[in-house]
C-alpha cells in the first residue's frame, strides 16, 4: 500500500503517554529505520490508519467467492415493503423540527 506523505507543513500536535519500555522500543526501532521518533510514529500510525480504512473498502475473493458475489449482484432486487415505506417517510432530522 502506498504511504501518503504530508503535502503541508505539520502544524498539529499529538500528545502521547507511554511506558518506559514502550518509549525505548519505539526509539530503538526509529533509529534502526533511520528516522527520528516523530517521523517513525507518524509513518507507523499513518500506515496503520490507511490499512484500517482499506480493510473497510477492499476485499479479496477467490474464483468461487467471486462468482457467488457476482451472482448475488446480478439477481433481481427483492421487494421490501417496509424499506419502501421507510424511504417515503420524512428524514429523521426533519421529523424532529
């Protein structure tokens, strides 16, 4: 996965609390990666955030799963009377005003 890079100067601040052993672990890992602690933490957090979001939008299927998925998409829609009624009702925010 491609790592996004900041296109603007960093002007926001995160404050973290950590144990001594976590701090040492992060510092050693940062040094071994050739990064300062800030860049190491931001890179790691950004990669994890991008992966978490990608996991919600992308999935991988084998041939059998793909065929079942496509068949489900190609099936005609079932009539859902309760859903149809729901869409006829005013938006929840408009009902309260």
